[in-house]
């Protein structure tokens, strides 16, 4: 399952303004940075890694597992334990 989200130029400008108002700038203030932040937030919120993989359109869950390196060992262990139960 791949989900495609189309953002207009005016929509993207609005996103940039909101990010700037929140103090997010530099390398994070890109569509890729926003995508990564969204993926990490979903995993931290307890979303199954396979669900995040599907939403981000990754063909291999190993790509999505990279996000686990960012969230810390304790949360990573919880996510992986939950994932093991779904196999």
C-alpha cells in the first residue's frame, strides 16, 4: 500500500512558515526532514513498524528500521518486541 500526498506550492509555503514559527529550520525544514520527523513520531507513538513502512512507501522494512536508531534503545526494544508478536 502506497499513499501519495500532493502538496501545492502555496501549501508547502504555509508548512515552511509554520515550521519556521516553531523554530524548525535548516536541514529539518525540508520535505524529507518533515517526512522523517513524521515517521519517527509515528513509531514513538506506538504505530507498528510495518504500518509506518507502508505509509512511507518503503519496499523493505529494513529501510524503516533506520528510524528505530533515532528513537533510542528503550523505545526501539518495545517496537521490535511488538513487531515480533505480529510475525
